[in-house]
C-alpha cells in the first residue's frame, strides 16, 4: 500500500468525472495505490465514478480499494447485519468489482449490539466480498473492544485499519485513539491530514472564492479551523515550508505521515493541481528540529486520560 491514500469525498459533488480521472492518473503515476471512498460520498456517485475509472483508466489489481458502510441515505446510523451486508453488495455493484480490499465500519451504531455488527464483518471476509476490515469514526475504547472480540474467537476477521481525522490541527486522537489502534495491531489511516485544507495556507488572508470554506456544502466543515490558535500553527508550517523550499501542504503531510502508527494519510483534493502539492510530500522528510518545533506549537492540551 502506498504511503499516501487518495480520498474521494468530493467526487460526484465538487469533483466531476473528468477531474477525478485526472486525479487518479496523477496519483498512479506517483506510485499511489490506496483509493478510499464510502457508499454515502456523493450519494453513491463517488463509487460509480471509481467503477467507471476502473473500466477505462486503471487496472483494478494495481489499486487497494477501501470503502465504508453504516450510514443510511437519510443520515441514520445502521450497524445491523442486514443493512451492512446489503450496503456492501450495493457498493460492489457501483464499483463494478467482486471484492474490495478494505471495508470499514463508517460509524458506530449504539442501537445495534456490537456482536451483530462485527458478525457482518466476518461474513464479508468469509464470503470474499472484502479482503480485510477496519473501523472509522469510532472511539478508542470501541476500537479496543472490537479488536479484542475479534481476536478472542478463532476464524473472526481482525480489525486491520482505523480511519480518523488527524493533523497538526487535530491531535486529540493521540490521547486514546492512536494508542488503542497501535495496541490492536491496526494501521492508522488519517483523514483530513491537511486540517480540512487549512494547513495549505490558503486561508491566511481570508476565505478564497471557490474554496471549501466558501461553499454551502463544506463551509461549516472548515470554519472550526479558522481560529487564532489554528492560524498560529499554520504560520509555523508556512515558516518551515519556506525554510525547506517546500509547500506548506508537503510539510503538514510529511509530519502526519511519519507519526507513530500511521500507515497512510488519506488526501482529498478538488483538482489534480492540488493533489500534486500533496504528492510532493513523498520527497520530503522533516529534519528533527523542524518536526520538534511543529510538535511543540501544535501540542494537545493536557487532559485525562
């Protein structure tokens, strides 16, 4: 699996089929293999676009395809065996593949017994619908519980991957979720490693027209990271980038890529040009002094645990 993943949350919404094809070509040319999606991205259109690209642009066997299930079209969380297996079958149909490489539980469903939810993961692996299973949007204790349950019974599918937001602007996961993931023997796949785009530095002087923060769909998603504290961290990233002759995006991605437990940050981009900045991070390894300085300026506030 490549050290960076390509996220597709905007595909079928802000990113059309043509731009998606350009992104996938650039990603593959840079050695990228991990393609991440979900059944609710673009109401299924992201998976449909990927299915088209697999027929026209890419060899399916050269990609690691990951998708997620557990959120209904109406936004309700559903971890029942019936919904999960049906959702996975629908994803396979949209993708036009016989199996995915990693299938994640997108969110926890408190109304469904975890044993039932996990049994759907086992069925998916045993039936060949997916090679591996993971979790996303769960807490540290939920990951630990699920991983322990899966290891306790022979033949159950182990939790091999965990997705959660992680960046210089979002380090709370280091308190419990990262240690729980590492202890479970799973790989951490951070989403939004560029702080919802803020760590690129494009919001330093305001909200550009056409940016996510300016859109009705993603404006509220970005705004929590436009405060003074985040601005201070962004300025440190920009200073580091100027000293290294790199882009702020490359510096921010390099930092999270090399954190303990991280296998591959998942990068989302609206355009191939934006993706190119992220891919440049593969050529960059932060010097110890700069990494330490970024650690200090973004350190999480002490809390229990």
